[in-house]
C-alpha cells in the first residue's frame, strides 16, 4: 500500500484496510495532540482446501459394505446349516470393514474452516516539528 497522511480530530478512529477479498482488517487508532505514525501489515484469510474425493468414495464403499454385510449376517439365520457359518462370518467381516471405511471416509472428507491470520499494527508517536526549523534550511 502507498503511504498516506491524514488529519483526524482527537479521539478513537476505526480505519478499514482492504487489499482484496482475503486481505482486510479494521484497525483502531487513538488520535491525540501529537503526530503518529501507524504501520499496518495486513493479515489474511486462509481458505481451507475442498473436501477430499477419497473421503467421499470411502464413505460410499463403506455404506455399501455395511448394507451387504448386514444382509448376509441377517440371511445367515435363514440359511441351511452348512452355509450358515459362512454367511455369518462374511456378514460380520463386511459390516465391521464397511463401518471402518465409512468412519475413515468421514474423517477424510471433513473440511476444516478457514483461518484468519491477524494483522500487525505498529504505532509510533512522532516528535512535533517546529515550522521555523524547516524555513531556515
């Protein structure tokens, strides 16, 4: 930003600085009788990444595995004795594996909110200039 000079009435003033949609801030400046130098290093809004497609695929596969596993597990009670154990163990394995995939997919698809890096402000009270000293030079 370009240096600027302003003449404000004494009191608290709020200055809005903006350098695009992700860099902005409101700075409070207490103006008194002396000149003041205010330097602002604008913070920025850091946006998070888009949700992971890997997480969404894992969720879909997990739900499918849970549904098939639960169906096999339930069907094991209706099956003949020679197939009952196979249906039951396959159903349990698919239900547990599908649940793990679903939970992992939820974790991978989660989007963290953006973070705001705050601005830094440096204020320095400047000495009062004597108008006569400028004329003699």
